[in-house]
């Protein structure tokens, strides 16, 4: 079940209120927080926080043709595939996948992990994340195509 929540945080210096949307990724407990949408950054970047539950695995090798991704590990350990080899990332580690480059993430440890994801230029991924939790297998290929996810040989996993 996909569930979204909004939380408001006020600032004493400003009358503006920042909205954070949290998208639940199914029943496993993982969530995506929308920290900055393309609309908020004039299309320059979109920023998400992915809180991976202990059972979360991560996406298999894939690439994007219209945007690059940068990942920063905040908590836990995550393995990153750069198209050639896997390596373990720890808190503070940063990796970048330029558009067109194959990359993947996996989490094999039964512990939570948290990643910041910055997409540039900014692309709206909120609906993609929300639909991943509820879409059936027959429509999954269309969803990936619509949101510029192109998967390669899954044997690399």
C-alpha cells in the first residue's frame, strides 16, 4: 500500500514553510522523502532521502538517458555497482553515476541504511516511487520506460 505523509517545518527567519513528502515503498518499511523537487530548484536538481529498511535490496544494474544520479550514504552500508565492479559504501561515501552509465545498489546486510540521492538535472520521481509500491508486474515495464529506467543483464547482481 502506498501512503504519503507531509510534514511542515517552520523557520523563525522566514514565513515560508517547507513541505516534505514521504512516500512509503510497500509494506517492507522503506521510504523516500522528497527533500527538493525540480519545481523548487528551477529544474537544476531533485533531492531525495531513501530510508532503506533491513529487508530492502536496491535496484539491479540500470542506466538513465536523461539525468545523472549522485548517492551519499548517511547511515549503514550499501554496495554500489559502477558498471564494472561492486564496492561497499559507508557513511560519508559519495558516488556519481553520469547519465548513460550503468549502476546499481544493493543492501545485503540485515540493517537499515539511509542514502541521499541527487538527480541532475532535476526530474520528478515522486509518482515513479509511489507507483513502484502498487504496480502489477504487467505494467512494470511501462513504468520503467516512462521514467527513464533501462535495465541491463541482471546476472551482474
